[in-house]
C-alpha cells in the first residue's frame, strides 16, 4: 500500500509570533530543527525529538510541525499503532494512529493543534486509511489548562471533529476504564468495506456488541 505524503507549508501570523506550519516533514529536514524546551509531555525534549525523526523515517509515518524559526513549538504524529497495543492486532496496513499532539506552553491558545491536524488531511492524503486516536484523561494537562476532565474531553472531541473524526464505541478495557476516555475515528472515503469490517473486529472483541 502506498502512503501518500504531500508536503505543504503555510505561514501563521499572530500579534506576537510569525510561525510556519508544515508537513509531513521529511526526516532529513526535521533533523535541521531544534525542540522547544517545554515539549516534554511524553519524554524529555531531546528524546522526543529523536522519536519524531524515527517516525518521519517510517513509510507510513507523518510529522506535522509548527515552528518559530527553526525551533519546533508544536507537533502532531501519525504512525501505525504500537505492536503491543490492541489496535495492531488486525495487522491492518490502512489503519493509522494519530498519536501525540503537543504545543509548547507559550504558544497555546493560538489554535495550532487544529491547524496542524487539518494540514495533515489536506489534498485527500488520508482518504485511503482509517485514522484513529485514543484519548485518555491521564494524558491531559488538566493542571496547566485549568480545565476539568469533562471540559478537556469536550475540547479534544471538538479538535478531532475539525477533520471529521467522530466518536466510536469499543470494548477496549483502557478506554472503558473511565467515562472521559474515548476512541475517535475517521474512515477515508477510499477505504474498502473489508477494512472497515476488520476494524470493527479489532475494536470489539465481544462480537455480540456490533
């Protein structure tokens, strides 16, 4: 299966910043950038930067960034689900996870997350895949945002809806462990029915549920 990658970039002007949003960024280009020190939600910035380069090197991997000069201040990752996770069990080559979304503290509130996600779906690049994301409340920055669990969940759901991702039911134990957790999915218009059915079998182990 061919993973269509069409590089695009746009300028984003704000009263305090002049930013570039771009992607999918090739690994050789990504290596010329640096990582903002506040991008530490998942790993230390240096380690997370190395992880972004590794993802960019994957055939299916996509890294979308927002940068201030040559410094990355926000990013979104797309890749196959981890082989240790339930979502890889179907061995689907057309199932892609929208993994991490992170924006440095000083650049939050500018709508960068939404703009980066939208950029990833431009020119029908994701129409031959099922894109999903798993939202877990323990990953959310509730303290920094000042939002409640349900306010944050509402914010994340609205963010994913900007590219027509919608809530899907599942019997996955981790998602079912808290009512704020959720599975959001977008099925590309060129995805065959057989893949949709296979995804149904992955998200429900108890077949009577679908």
